[in-house]
């Protein structure tokens, strides 16, 4: 990982939550920059050039979604959304608008730090020359388009391979059902979720030791799938 | 036998026939026989033809007898006294008979009408008694009355111009008139004291101002006698209508009371679920803030652990409250139904519970890949509640089991524990009642109420069974599922 401390821009208007975020992020080895509204966040974003944004959706001067839209115009910076809003459609909407990840309140510190690390690593991954995903026994070479377990190349069907490569390109991030269907099968198939379920099950059968408790191909119920990065 | 010309022709023809017979068989019939035949024609006319025609028939008969039979023949002169008496008596007798028959016939018609109405009224009453639904009741009444009167019928209320109508009904009654009738509780139409020129009768269900409907009948030919009868029928319909209405109100009121009871039960269960951990957290936290110097390191750690553990429990309680609040607005149509993999759903639960280091074991009993048609998040929530219940009674060292199996035509996802089992007298039907008494066992009542709601939304079945060797198995039986073993997905 990067030797310098990663800067994390925290946009959160609740003081108690800010206090605890600041403490836990610092303890986790990050450099938090605290802001409590959109105006200050935009200013800090330009001045401090953070590596990651942790964003609360309900802000006093606007909806956090607008902030994502605003920064997505000029930057690929990972954004993790915090929200007390519960529904899965809400989460999907956030991801659609360009958020990288979503944490529902209440969340644990460990969970937040893990997600932050994943998001930062994805940024590293995207800039990697050789573009190789490696986690324990699973290795995916994005350039060559190969998937191997225990160093042995796996035989995948064309659909399975496309799925696997797409997830690897976005490793650590949730890929939504519709996003996967459209990327692998095409835009006409975005409602055919059962294709996705069946092929995910077959991929898991080839990759996972115990498909019911996947190590790599994680399920985000009602949202999509995520390729684990740690 | 209605047409007057036909009746006249018939009577003249009969008289002519009898006269001809008398003319040719004068000797053998004799005067008495011929008069008797004429009398027979008069009686026939009196019974089957109109009164005036019957009287005319008698007069023609008298003239014919006079002309052809009495001396001097072929004149209208009557020479002897006997003939005078005979002719006059004949005329009197036939007119008396005609008027008697007319009376009899009217009485018969009245009796027939009355018995027909009584029969219809009985038929209507039988139909009304059988109806359980207000709209069906009104429609049945409209159909029957329209058929009986052979006139179009409709039922209207103030808010709905036509509640229901007979098939042949094409009129659009004036809503102002209907409104007036209902608001005053008085009928309008011919024979009433209001708007006698109307071509409709509008008769209110209630004879006082109300918001009950009114019946509208187009006025037919024999209007005058029908009104009172019609009022009687409307009364009959009205009584049945009010009976159903009041029954419906009672049912709604009972439902409301039931809702209220359930809500109170859940509320008391909730406040227990919330207050207990909050008390623990507050106590531990204030102790740490105010008395930290006096506390040993291990004591401090114990308090911190308690805060963390109780907060975790409170998180679950909050999830349940939110779930319950959300579920109260969810209808079947707002579920995110799709083909879902039960293995994936169980997988996410396993991951979550493993993080809490709960002992849990997944034992699928199916080899084929299966998909269920369900809302994955909802099903996962239901299973999480069942798991929480299972863990609250499970001895620490034995894992809780999750199974997927085919049960007859359903797919069963089940959670099995080795706890004490469900209390005696417990049943799924009184989950709400149980919630009220559940304050001793954490969250059990509310959790199951959530499960039951989700299961009902999926038109699935919840089944609770004791387990051989102790404990219980709670299963969600889903009817919409498919095996995709040989499926050639694109």
C-alpha cells in the first residue's frame, strides 16, 4: 500500500458521528479532513485533493447525491456513501450516480475501515500496468483475459469469462445486476436476472471451495455482486 | 281476446250460428232449446268477452229470437204476452249473468295479481337473504324487479349516480331529483305527492333524510296500483341493504379493535426491546465517564464490551421496528419479486452470522440449482428473524441448522434449533397474542410477526414443527420455485 497517509474527506453533519469517524480513521492510519456541509466539502475537495470521500447523504445544504454528480465530472476518486435510508433501490440509485460503495447506518468501525481500504486499493488496481487481480488462490489476468486457481488455468464458458473479467475490472466495488446483465449479455437483457443467478452459481461452483459461503464472489442482496479484494 | 273488433265479430258470429241452427232445426229444438242456446252464447260472452260486448250480444240475441222465433215471425213485433215475458226474462238473466261474471273475473284477476306479487315478494326475500355483499344485493334486486315489472330499474345514491342498473336500463336519471329524494326521504313520481308528472318513480330506501340509495323505476302502463306495491318491495330491499351495511360496519370496527390490540402488543414488546439495551448502554457509559479513575482496567473493559454488545442488540431491535413500520405499507405488488437463488440468500446470512461468531450450519438437501420467485431482501429478513429466535434459545455449543429441501410441491427453507421448543398452546394463528406475553424472551413475538407478514406477502406458508431429539424447526414453504438443472441459459 501507499507509504504516505491517505487523505479522506469526510462529509458528515452529525457532530457525534464526525467525532467517532475522525478518531477511528486516524487510528486506522488515515488522515481525515472533516466537513459538515456541501459548500465546505466542495472547497476542501479542490484544495486538499483527497484520495477518498466518505459522504453522508442528508446534508444541511443539499443532497449528497448532488455532490457525487458534481465531483464525478472531474474525478475518479472513490466515494463511499453513508446513509440511514434503508431501501435497496436507494442504494442502487447511489451506485448509479457514481458512488463506489454504500454503508447503511448503523455500521461498525471495522466495516468502514475495510471498505475504505478496498476502495483505495481499487484505485491502485486501476493504475496498475500489468492489471492483475490476485487474492489468495484466485488470479485473474485482465490483459490476457485468463482466470486461474492454484496457478492452474480454469476452463470457463465465454459468458462466465466475461462475467469474471467484468467483476475483476471493478474488484471491490458492487456491480449492480443490471450493470452486469448489460455488460455481459447486452442492453436487451437487463431484466433477465435469472441468467445472472444461474451463471453466478456455475462460476461459484468452479471457483469457490464452498459455493454457499463464497470467499470471492460475494452477494449484495437486492443490489448485485462484488469480487472480494481482501 | 283483447281486440274489440275481434270480440264484436266473434259475438255476432256466435249469435248468427245459433240463430241459423234455430232456423233450420226449429221443429226438433223448440222454442226452449233455441233460447237455451242463445243463453249459452250470452254466458260465454259474459265470461270471455268484455262486459259491454256481452250486453250487446244479449241484445242481438233478443232481437234475433224476436225476429226469427216469436210470432209473428220475420218482424220485430211481439204479439203474445208469453213471448214478451220470455224475451224480457232472457235479457234480464243474461245481463245479470254478465255483470256477475264481470265481478267474478275482476276478483280473480285481483287474486291472481295479489298471489303473483306475494310470490315475487317471497322470491325477492329469498334472494336478499342469500346475499352477503352489498353490491351484489343491489344488483340482484335491480334484476329481479326489472324482470318482474318489465320496466328498466336502477339504484342510485348521492355520490354515485348509478350504483347498478338492469340490462335494459338506458335512462340517466336526473341526479338533482335523486338527491332531493334521498335528502328528504320522500318518493317522487305518479301517485306520490311530489312531481306527479315524472316518468320515473324514485323511491328512497329510508323514509327519513339519509345517505342510503334510492330505487328508480320507469313508470309503466298500469301505474296507479303499482306504487304501493313497489314501495313495499323497496322496503324489503332497504332492510336487507341496511342489515348488510351494519354488519360491515361491525366487522370494520372489530378489525380496527384487533389492529389496535396487535399494535399495542407490538408496542409493548418493542419498548421492552429498546429500553433494556439502552438502559445497559447508558449505565455503562455514564459509569465510565464519571467514575473512570476508580475503575480497574478489567472493569473498564467489561463495561466497554457491554456497551458494544448491547448496542449490537439494539441495532437488531431497531431493524425490527423499521422492518415492521415498512411492512405495514408494503403490499404484494410493491415487493421486488424476481427469480432468486435461495443459496445466495442463505449465503449472505451465513456470512453475517459468522462475523458474530454464531455457530451455524448449512445443510442443503437438494442437488439441483433452484431459483425461487421472491423478494430476496424480504426473505433474508424473515430468515434472519428466525435465526435470531433460534440463537436466543440455542445452547452455545450446538450449531443452528439451515436447510433447503423439497417438501411435496413446495420448496422449504428451514431453521432448526435445539431449544426448549415452542410453549404449549402456541400456534401460528396467535402470533400477535404471543407477542404480548413475550416480554420475557427477547424479541420473539415481534420477530415472528415480521416473518409471518413477509411469508403472507409471498403467499407462502410458515410451518412450525417440534424436532425429534428436542427443539423445533420453522420452515418457510414457497410454492413459486423452479429447478434449473438442465436449463440452457443464454
